[in-house]
C-alpha cells in the first residue's frame, strides 16, 4: 500500500483503451462464432422445439464463457507485458 508507481502517460492510457476495445470486439466475434456453431444445426435441420431450445441455451452459455475467457486472457496478457508495469 502507499507505493506510488507514477502516473500513466496519455500514450499509456490510449494503449489501455485500445487494448480493452480490441478485447471486447474480438471476444464478441469469438462468442458469436461459438453461438452460431452450436445453434447452427437448429437452423439447418428441422429439430424438435425442446432440442432447439437446448441448443439456444447451450450456445448462449458457451458463448458467454468464451467471451469472458477471451477478454480475461487478452487483458491479462496485456497487463503482464514489461512495458505496462506502470513505471
């Protein structure tokens, strides 16, 4: 506590903003691909309504997990780079 690691420069803040934006956009794209991959068979085949509902729920859950993991991975990796140590 009480360690002053210095103020971030505008370039540091810009890099963080860009990295967060990239993380959310790429995570959204990955989640959409996962959802479409899971729910796609419901669109291609005539499935029972319960099977279609199950695919929607499974696709949504898997997409949410992929989204969170992707954002976490990218931001964790960004924070661990030596040039982002706050000095």
